C-alpha cells in the first residue's frame, strides 16, 4: 500500500485493508468473518421474505430475491410440483448456523491464532503466508481459489443432474444432464444472454469446473518460469495491485450478470423474477420494467428482476471505479498531488489574468 514517502504512516479505522496487508492470519480472519456476514444475511433475509410472501401475487412482484433463487434450483416445491416454500426454512436456518461457525472461525484467526501464517507451527499453514511481490506464493494461493470455484461448479452440475432444477419451458422441476459440447460452449460465449437450453447451461458449468480445477492444480504445482521481470509484474505486483484485480473481476461479473438477468428468462424465469426489462440510457445504463407493476409489493413498486439487475449493475460499476483507483496507486500514481496540481493551475491562471 502506498505510504506517500512516510515511513511511519498510520491509517484510520476505516482503512480496514491496512490491518491485513502483511498479516496473513488476520487476512483469513477477515475472509471468514465476511463469509459469516453473507451467510447470516442470506438466512435472515430468506426468513423475512418467506414471512411476507403472498401466494396470491407473483413471486417476481414481491420482495423475493432469495426465494426466487431457491425456486430456480428446485427448492420449495411440493410433491405435486407446486411452489409451497417446503424446505426453505431449513435452508435459511442452516445458513444462520453456518454464519455462527464462520464468525467463530473469524474470531479464532483474529484473536487466538497466529497473526502471520508464516509464524504458524503447522508447516502446511505456513505455505499460505502473504508475500505480495512473490509470484510463487501468489500463484500457490490462486490455485486453491480456482479449485474451490471448480468444486462449486461441480456441485451445481450434480445438483441439477440428481435433484433437478426449475425449467420454465415445462413449468416444473426436472433433472438436467449437462451437454459438454465444446462447439456449443464456444459459441455461447458470444450469445449467452439469449441461451434457452438448460443442458447447455450445465455444460458450460461442467466445462468451467474442469478448466478451473485443472488451472488450480497447475498453479499449485508450478512456480515462476524464467526470470521475474517487470513484464511479468515485478515492481507492480503488490497488495494494492491484487486488490485492484479482484475488484475488476467482481465488477465485470456483476455487470455481465446484470445484462444477462435483464432479459434471459431460462435461467431467470418470469415466474420467479418478473418480466424481462428494457434498457435505458442516462448518465449510465439502467433498466426499467416492461409490465404492469401496480401489484408489486416491494422495491418501490418494481419487480424482483428490476431490483436484481439495477443493483448488480450499480455495484459492478463502482467496483470498476475502485479497480481503477487501486490499479493507479499500485503503479505509483500519487492522488494527493492532484489538489496541488489544480492549485498550481489556478495560480498560473490568476497570474495570467493579472498580467493582462
């Protein structure tokens, strides 16, 4: 992180990243605690949505972000195939329990365990120390992240194959076998917004699982090839640079999700999210409802799809701004010099006017 030439720099409490920059144990604590907050929010909000749910109104016209996502993966249906909310409470309570487990893990790493993993007595744990300008260390940690992503994709594919997910084409939950057609997968990278086949959706996830797990194993097993030069990130690879790339990835994913969810009714069925949206342009793109929303009970009278899409796009947009900010700082740009530059411009302009 930039210190602007001050060897004894201190940060305010709001600069949370400063507390974990060189403390891998605290870094893990922050990750675990953050996961706990997400799990708690998911569980608690699901219960709130279920308590307010009105079966006489379409789910897509209610405050039903979490119920809608559960319905798309086939949770909440009775034996007759009608959505009743069966099993939703169990899922919500499980998330609340897991949130406490994650919170406990965060506290353990923050209070009891080593501040820096390099000081741990466990040899395997020491491998996860943070060496921001060491590509071998960073690629090792990246590899484990990729494997977890791959396992998540496998879970989704196997869930669809064994349990089944909701297919809006037939209005029921059905088992979906993945279509691992590489030609289709390649073609869908250009038209994925219009995809209308659940087998292709699962095939894409199956391919991602293979690709991510293979890539993860490669990153864990390999080290820097050749000399570590500026072309490969020397003098740029840092905590701030990695933060900037993380924000870029999250930002682009949110924006892609917004464009996809706005019009795709196969992965985001009308029954659960509401009607497709229409894009509008102002300072930035935004989406509006295309159907009658007089019966919408939440989101200021908008459908679930409208809220989902616009919030995703807004968050993605600001994440990309954060990416640019931290990327420029990682490259050495000093933002504190901007006011000085503006003051100099104003002074030159004043002197020019006085001379005239």
